C-alpha cells in the first residue's frame, strides 16, 4: 500500500509578498501544495486563524506542523522531517 504524503498547504493572499515567496520556494523544491487564498475563502482563513491563534499570513501547513511567515529554515526542516525533500 502506498504511503500518503503529508498535506502541504499555503494559506495566503495575492497581495502578500511573503506568500508569493513561500509558493515559489515550494515550487523550486518540487513540493506539491494546495494554495488557499484567504481573501477568496474567508471561512478557511478564519478556521486556520482559530486553529493556530495567528492572524498574519502566510501560514504554511506541512503535515500537522504550522509555520507562520516565510521562514526558510523552519519550512525546510519540516519538509525534511516529512520526507518531502
């Protein structure tokens, strides 16, 4: 049985420069991710804000780990931990 990859999600907005940097970084690493535009999907934005206690973006979810902002070290560490790179 194939092992499923942990979900990678980027919660962001089109006007958010760090959100674009995060998406480009994941693409450069060959990591598939779901992008949730919190301006278009306010319910998802409110849910992630309630879950994490954060109101800033981007919020990057890798498996069950959440990272606030574009923090290359934390993102790369989580990707390695989940064997995505």
